[in-house]
C-alpha cells in the first residue's frame, strides 16, 4: 500500500509500540481502502476498512489537529446528503490540509456504484473514525494529567 502521510510527531510519544503502529497506520492508502471496502460484502475488505482503515484515518486526522466533533459533523452531512454532496463542500473539515485529504477520500467513494448503501457505510465508517480520534486524544490528555 502507498503512503498517505508519513513521519512522526510529538503526539506519537505514547510508547515505542504505539508510535510504531501509528506510523505504520499513517502509511496506509485510505483511498484504496475506501474503494475496496465501501461496497464490499461483509468480509475481509470491509473488516480492513473498519479496522486498520478507520484507525489510519484517525491517526492522520489527529496529527493534523482535527477535532473529533468536526468528523462527527461530517458524518452527519454524509448520512443526510451522501458522499457526493459532502465531497462538494468547500471545507469538509476546518483545517485546509485535513479538508483536502478528506475531500480526496470522499471523492473515492463517489465513483462507486453503491448508492445509499455506500453513503450509509461511509457515514458509519466516519463515525468510527471520530470515535477513535476522540479516544486517542482523551488517552493522550490523561497521560499528561497524571
């Protein structure tokens, strides 16, 4: 798989294993995972999308300082209007670099012949990303407060 985002950050300093896993996840090609998994039947491709794919996007968005609530809001937009509508948003997330990446990922799903099912799957996946991002941030905050 190609690299989407490489390099570490001071945010990775949770432990050597976690930092290594985050780096590995950040190199996954989210676009390919979405194309392969959004319309796939339940099985390996869908599991990879919702497992490593969701964790990978959470790592990348967390590194870009994205708030989980912004991803949750985007989730609601995808559920209400679909992937195509969300991909047309001038700013799907508040920060320009995160918005550009997410727009690319949303567009990956718009070319699929999946209709409402693909939109709902994408929204469910984005909700998982928001949850993982929030867990990462809360865990990091707890580590600083002890």
